[in-house]
C-alpha cells in the first residue's frame, strides 16, 4: 500500500508537470522534464520525450514487481488471489509488451546525454562559471538517474551475457569488468529506481519555485 501510494503521487505530479509548460526555466537551471523549448501544436515541450522515461520505467523489471503487486495484487502471495484466470506470465497481450524494455534502454541513454548537457549548463551563467544550490540538485539528479539506468538488468545481460568464458580474450576480460560494475549497481537497482524518481521531481519543484520567485537560489554568480 505504501509503495502504491508513493508511486501514484509521484506519477500524478510527473504527469502534471509534463502538461504544465510554464515556469520550467530559472536562470541557468532548466527542469529535467524539459530538454527542449519547443512543443507540438501548442502542447508542452515535455510531451516530446516524456513517453520515453515512462515506457522505460513501466517495463523495468523492478517497477513491474512494484505495480504488479501494489496495483494488481499479483502474482499471488499468501491470501491474495490472482486477478486473472490462470497464469500466463508475460506471454500474452498486453504484458508481452514488457519485452520492449531492451529498446527503451537505448532511448533512455539518449535522454541521459541531454540530461547531462543541461546539468553542465547549470554551472555556467552570465558568461561566468559558478555553482548554486540548483546546480547541485541537478547534478545529483543526473548522477542517480545515470546509476539507475546503468544498473538495468538488460544492460547487465547485454554486457556479460552470451559468453562461455570471460578470460579467453582481452575484449571478454573488459566485458567481465564492466559486468562486475553493473552487477554491483544492480544489487541496489530498486533503491536507485526510487531515488532517481524522487530526485527528478525535487529538481523540477526547485526550478519551478525559483521561476515563480517563491524561493531564492544561493549561488556564486551574485
């Protein structure tokens, strides 16, 4: 219940901020939901990319577990009854679409590049290099989202799967080291999933409060 409530609140806010295309820029800071300034047919520019992180998270192995159990009360546990007749796993529509996760990973990486671009821009304002509270918040957000994406189960398989031996070539040894690193991150994949979801919303709230003049940023440009 706690996870269902938390996830619902975060998703409602994320949906609202996506459609509310105002107050997403304040000084050198830009809300992480808005990598572009242009929209479509007068709609919020965030709608151009919002579907990518949504699809990436909805098909993520960990988030499947969360909303299957929290919203669907499935799979069966203790006295909880299956909400479907029989059990088909993810072999029938619409659950078979979960297999698209591997493709959304690549799109998420493209968004990461844009995410880091705006983070670096947050350290440059009025032709000067500096730092502010907003810069730190955006930096932390980018770091945790990067860790979440690179702790993905699919990436772990992509890097280390399909091999009989890791030690038979230099390339395989390099893949083994990469696999070890991703595996270490993967152990806390659930933690990174929640933290990254919270940090992106905190970053958006902070930028919007600055843009509305409700709070003042502490920075070195003053």
